[in-house]
C-alpha cells in the first residue's frame, strides 16, 4: 500500500504541475481509497501493484488502443523472441478489471470471465497468444469489458461542441 500511495502522490503531483488548478489536492488519497475498496475487500492492507496499474490504466484518459497495449505489457510474459499472454494471465487481467464495475454493483460473474477467455482463445492451439490476437479480441468489444469502450466514448465526447442550434 505504501508503494502505491507514493506512486499516486508522484503521479498526481506531476498532473498538478501540468494542469494547475485542475487536480484536487486529495486526488492521490481518493484514488488509493478506491483501489483499496476494489482490491482489498478483506482488509489485508495489501493491493497488488499490477491490479492497481490495470485500474489506473483503464481509468486514464488515454486512447483505447494505448490502454489495451498497456494491459498486454503488464500481464504478458516473455517467451523467447515473443511476448505472449496466457489464459491464466488473461484471467487475472479480466478479474482485476472486473473489480471496477463491481465497485458500483455492475460486475459480472466468474463465468463471464471464463466465457471471455474461451472466446479470446477460440481457434488457438497454443497455450498463449501474441499481442495482435489479444488486441483484435479486445477491439471486438467482449461483453465482459463492454464498460471500458463505453466509458472511453463518453469521456471523449465531453469536450465536443457544435454550432447547431436546437429548438
């Protein structure tokens, strides 16, 4: 927790410098509270760094493709010349990401995660997949992660303005 807290304080301090007046002074504290609520429900005082990173990536203002690539980098494992994501790693990623909608009562069941893994690995004979296959699957907007592109689209349209007049 202390490591994540220090990281969040640095992250939001940098954001405050880049966008003066736009970042709440308690942003690091609030974000840590959210991460604890999502990933430490039993009160152990421990949150996996990778889980916290997945949440921060998904809640960031970056593009969907950048988020998807970051997920792959955090959860994939090197295998010789390639980096691959295994079923187990995908299960961890989906379980971690599922905690975000679950915090507001919208999470899916474990069977949703298993169905998503099966869909992602459909037609794959190997134990792991390359980044392009992973990205292709995510672009198909699997039901278990439908909230992610939806939230992205909502945030992307917040700044849209047009000159049309409505009656």
